[in-house]
C-alpha cells in the first residue's frame, strides 16, 4: 500500500506526523470495529495496513485537485459499504491486497450484487476488484494475482460461513 492510499483510508490530508496518524488510526478502529460492523474484521485489516505505512511517516499529503467537496469519496466508508454488501454471499473468495479488495470464486451468481456494490471485473485475472475511485492504471493488467499478492501482501477475511467451517473441522 502506498502512502497516498494509506492516508485516504485513514482520511488524512495535509501535514502528517506519527501522532496524527495514530489518532486517525484510533478513530477508524473505533468506527470499523468488528463489534460494531459486520465487515469489521476485514476493515480492521485494511486500517492496520494503512497505519503500518503511516505510523513512522512525517510529511505532507497534498489534497487531490479532483477531491472537491462535491465529488470527494470517503474511501474507507466506501470499502466498508462494499464489503458489507457482499460479505454474506456464499461461494465468494474475498481477498484484501493493499487498498484493493479482490473477489473470486463463484461470482457469476452474484454478478449484479457485485456491480451494485461498486466492484469491477478484471477479465485477465478472472476476479472482481474494488479500488479507490480516482486511481488510474498505467499497467493495463500486466500483473498477475500472484505478483499483486507478492507486491502488496494479501489477507483473506474470515466470513461467517468460513468461521463455522473452521470450528467444525477442528
């Protein structure tokens, strides 16, 4: 995850210090805690990754000229809404790589729900993804999912169904 994505997830712009990053992290952790939010465990993984990037960072994150008040998007809230829309669907493999959410598995049955939630389909990777709305790709799909996982890391959230399967198999 790069510094701009991490700042966007923790809703930070302007001057950033470790103290400011920690305060933003705590605020986000309270807002997206798993006890308050069905997709909270996944959101905490994203928030923790963002804090890892910013915890020792001191510098300035400029406001994007595109992010005016009329079209700015709270990315962490958008990811939370998208995850809550799909977290209960059966047959999906949800994976968090950096600031992006990737969905694979039996997606054909849930195509309309994924589209409505804001996910887009990557035909070369055979996966759906959710990303920051202002992100522009220069590579046009040159990376495989393995390369993306190696570069940005990967975590797979435990969905309600998978949690029960793990307990019964233990």
